[in-house]
């Protein structure tokens, strides 16, 4: 909105407004807008959540030290989403479809999380949506985004080719793009791509959700991941940098930089209140929304493989749960970890909460930096 007003309309009358044409300038303003918006609205939301007694339920089978956190206001992810959406609408060029797809992913998965949080609150125990129903909603959303991407591909705005680190010339596509004898067989051709996109966004959203178990852990890692995605989206949409790094330039990704900058700023603003000891939790509405948005951005810029490193700690947390459940069922009750997700395992080993958070942040930063170094090493 402000981009359209200050640059498209007023630039002709006041030349300094030309600065708003630069995506770096608008990304910086979007990040700051998201940061201060989140900090400014935080106290009001915390008071409202306390007023309506919307507090966190702590599982009895979890770490005993967490019982004191019971009743802490939750569903703070609503604040995060608002603090991302408003700056993006203000500072991005909304004529780019990529921006709307990213916003839809944030809102869509955030809505699934909201339904889950609301069910937990109304039932007054840790029983939200059933696991099966939640997965149905998530996969439905994932396949829906895949369908949107296929439509965008038909208009030449999206490529299904994947970027592979250390192999610039190898860009596989999961789309079977051949002339099929019957139109209905087109489904066979697009199914691998749709399934891949759905799996990526569902796994990423749940991975962030599982990581959100310690004060500031998930949102701090999201600051790192969103920051890395901000750099990747900018590089992919920049003519000279894309040429220098020998990566395929996609001008449609440039405005995603504003969205990712907003996500970074909003995450940093929420960390102000979520840092240990937390005054508010993001809930599923925040973790699912952020995870889904992170994954969809990675798919849009064709960096699905790098997402494994950008969100490396999230991935490890999710894998620890999968391995724990698999071991328990296949090995007749034997466990790999003392407790899952992984951060609870270290709690059971005697690590303090603040030490776990700091060390996981360090691990996340190292993995994100490694992901960025692959841009030149491809």
C-alpha cells in the first residue's frame, strides 16, 4: 500500500521517494515495522489473554519443571501473524503473486493452529484436534498450494526445477511433463510434485510445532531461519548477485524479501516477550503458521534442499520424535531418547533450560550459515 502510494503515485512529484523502489529499503522498513508492532501490541494481547483465561496446559508426562508454566497466556501466534501481514501489505509490491502465496500459507496454517489451540482451551486439557484430523487439514492445505503453483507455472511464473547444492547444472523436476494420451492421466504427471510440496510444508510446520517446547527456543530459531530466507530471496531476485553466484534468477522472488524481512522482525519482536521466563507462548497458531510459511517460501525460491539446513534444528527435533515413536513400537517399548522431542532429552540429562536454548540457537545459526555458503560453492 505504502509502496504504491509513495513510489507509484508520489515519486513523480517528489523525487526522493524513489528510495521506496529499492527492495532492500522496503525490507528494512518492513522488518522494523513488524518488530515495533509486535512489541507495541504485546502487553495489550497478554492482558487480554489473561482476562479471558487463555492459558497454556502443561502435560503431566512432560518435564516436572514445566508445571510452573501452566496458565501462561498462549495463542500469541496471532500477534506474530498480524505483525507479519500488516508490514508486508504496507511495504511489498502486491502485484507479485509470490507475496500472496506466502501470506496465504501463513494465514492458512495459522488457522489450522488456531483451531487446535481453541479446541485445547475449550476442553481445558491438552486435547486439541485429533492427529488424523490435523494431518488431513495440513495435507489439504499442502495440496492446495501445489495446485496454485501449477497454475502459476502454466502462466510462466513458477518453475518446478529444484536447485541442488554443489551441483549448479543438475536441476531435477518432480513434474512429469509429457504429452499423455488421456487428459485424466495428467494427474499422474503432477502427483509426484504435489505430494512433494505437501510433504515439505506439512513436515516443516509440524517440526516448528514440536520445537516450541522451551521459552524462546522455536521463535529464536525462526529469527535465524527467516533471516537466512531473507538473504536467499534477495539474492535470487537480484540480477548481478544471481549472475555472480551462477544461480537462476527469478524476478518474482524479489518481493518475497519484504515478506521474509517482516517474518524476521515479527519473530524478533515476539522473542521480546517469549524469552525465558516467557510471558506468552505462541501456541500452534504461531508455530504451524510460521513453519508453513517458511516451507512455502523455500518451495517458491526453489531451495527445498537448503531448507534441511536452514531449519536444521527443527528437522532434528521432528526426527527425534519419529525415531522415538518408531523405536517404542518396533522394539517393544524401548526408547532411544530419555524423552522426545530432543530438547526434552537434554532436560532429562540435567541441562538447564537456558543452556539448551542458547546451544540450540548456536546450532541453528551454524546450519543456516552453512546453507548460505553453498550459494558460492555450487
